[in-house]
C-alpha cells in the first residue's frame, strides 16, 4: 500500500472519530433527541431486577463493550452519509469493520472516548425509565382488594365516611360513660320511637336498637340488631321515614353516625360519617322529622352540627359563643333552637335562641334577673307556652311564660316540691293562643320512685297519678284532645302504651264573709287569677 493510501485511510479514521466525538455534544442542547434512550427503558421493563437499580440495556453495555460499540459507532460514523448502510456494514462484515483499525493504527481507536458519554445513561434512566416501570409493576393490582368490602354496606356518599378536618377541644373533661341509655326517644310527630334494649344472654352483654311504631291501632316494636351489640353510651333517634339514627363512640373522642332500617330478617346500615371531638350531645329530634343535630362544646364556643339530613355528611351550621347545653325547638320548621348558654369565664346560665336559617344568629330569650340561672325545659310551638327552671326566686323553681310576651315568668307554688324533682316532658298541642289551657305532663322523682304529674297553668293545681308498670320514665306525648300516651314495657307486653286523660280543674270559689259588697276584692291569701305583669315571684300561698 502506498503512502498516499495510508494517509487517506488515516484521514478517514480521524474523520470518523471526530464525527463520533461531536455527536453527543450536538444532542445535549436538543431536548427531543433524548427519546432515543427508551431502547434501554424497553429492555428494562422486562428485567427481573428486584431492586430496580439496573436495566437490561445498561447491563449489556457493561458486560459486552464490543457489542455496544458495534451498535453505536457505525451510526455515529455514518451520520454524515447513510446511517442504514453504515449499520449494515458493521453487522454484516465484521472483518471489514476491523480492517480499518488493523491497518490504520489500532491503538488510536476511540472506543473509550466514545463510550464514556454513553455509559452515563443510568443518570438519565432514573427519572425516565423507572417511573414508567413503576406504573407497570405487577404488585400494584392487589391494591383494589379493599373495594370488595364496600359493596357489603349500602353505598354512602363518597365524602361522608371521612371525618371533618376540624377537631373540637372540650372546655371541661368529658363526663364518664353512662351505664344505662335513655329510656325512649320519641320522633317528630310521635309516629316512631326508638330505644336501646338489653340484649339476651345468647348474644352476650350489651344492647341493641329497637324501633317502636305508635301511629297504628296497636303499637309494635321492630328489633334492629346487627352483628355486634351496642354500648350503653350510644344514642338512637328515630326519623319520620322509619329509619333510626345511631351515634356510637367507637374510640376515645371519635363519634360515628349511621342510619339503621329493617331489611326483612336483617338490619341495613348506612354510614353517615364521623366527628372527632371529646364531647358530643345529640339534640332532640328536629320538627321536620328528617334532620338530626348535635352540640359540640369547645373552650370558647359550641358548634351546632347537622349529623343527619345533609348532603355531604356531618356539617357545621352554627357556632355559638360560650358553652351551651339543653336544646328545645321553638317552631315547626326546625329553624329556631333554644340553648342554655354560659359565657366563657363563668357567669349565669341564660337561655338564648339560635336561628339556624340565618347562619346561627343568637338572640336572648330569658332574662329573669341579672344574676339568675334561667334555663328552658320545654316549649309548645302552637300556644307559645314555655316551661323554665330558674333560681331567680332564691332557689331552683319551675315557672312558665309565653313566647314573645312582655309579661314576666310566673312560678306556681303548686310546682314547688322540696323533697321531689319535677321535670316536664310533654305539652298538649293545638291550643292556639291559649297557653293557660295547655295540659302539661311532669315526671316526679322521689323516694318512692317515679310517677306522673298533670298540671295546667290556669288550674294552678298539680294532679298526681301512679305510672303504669314498666313505664319508660320521662317519655310520653299528648294528643290535641287532651289524652296523654305513656309508653311502657312489661314481660307480657313488651311494647304498649297507656292512656290517661287530663283531669278537669275545679274552679276555686272566692271566699267571702257575707258582709263585703258585690265585686269586692277578696282578702289576701286566696288564690285568684293574677295578670302576669303583676305576679310576684314569692309570697303566694298554695291553693286548697
């Protein structure tokens, strides 16, 4: 071979090396040139590496440098001409590809310089190759194993099972759990009632819900047991459509809400969500029959939460400054709620009205004396009759007034019982504009147990009667005609209602000496009707 041929061959080899060395530099600023590397990603997708640190393409280039050079170098050298021809010559005729290095000075072949930049593929591979591979890894399909448990319960709204983000801190430590649940909870309209009844020995200790139907010719009970007994600290509240709301404290400070309904031989359950708070009190049934509310006392305010009847699970509808308790509805729409409030830092307890239709606007309701504790116990939306408990007379007394009236509250002497506790639980409805004619039922607790008291503001006399055996003390309701229904449960009558008519109050004749002129004012001490505006707090004498 002549010297000119040798120089031409050497120049060709040098040109090939220069082209191969400049190719990576031209591709660096060109972003779209990087997709050439998914060849390594495709090889790594089938790699069995457990730790994911290497791919098949990277391993092959490290194990067989010659193979990597044979696939990359021809493309680099032929980039100025025909890349396909260069690749074909490199693969079809290995001898021809090696002839150049053998005759043109093999020590100067640039395999180390060319492969050095290509070996850096693992640096690019980390974000581009492993992320797509993670989405296709077979271990991910087992994750949908959780949904099979969802169809076992009725489908709740997607966001209802999640508790609210806000937690409420209690102002006082929570009360110890009660050992016996409430006797019976009457729903709006007195169509349904619900209670927790003791579970039998077959199911172990505990309680299970029971719904009573009271609007038919004969009352009957429908048990609503689940696969587990309930705690005595749970609450049940019937709705007008026959479902029963149950509140459970599943953990310390975590309360869940569900709706129970009979489904043939079993019981259906619809979860409504949960609230995280140290203390929670379920309010009496809303007059609309389909909503349920709860009080969440905090350090400086009390939240009013809608726990049933909303669209997205429990939601807060009002925030009342101070610590609130009690709960009495003042209208038929479930908008005006009366609460007993004590402001932060102490002070007297005063009844206030919370307007849920106006974002929880608060207005005073009872202001008998500046420093007296005035609580609302019961209210009738038809007549406006209010039954209150206040220490304005000097100690706690039962009194009555009229909603919206400017007249003061009266404290009848016949409702004063030092050795007994009187608690009103039902007011006769339908007495429009006649609050004095409403019959009121009271629970009387004394040393001999519990019995029933009947009273009218106009009669000024407390009638006392023995309660039926097995009476669910403190529960009952009036009809418009003045008939009191008292639910009770006995061994031979597990679901029954006793009827009691309100007694007729005898008129109190005026005491006269026969020497007074007609229409003269009777002497002091005789019980005569006194206008509310002139009624004193003390100094009255009990009638007959």
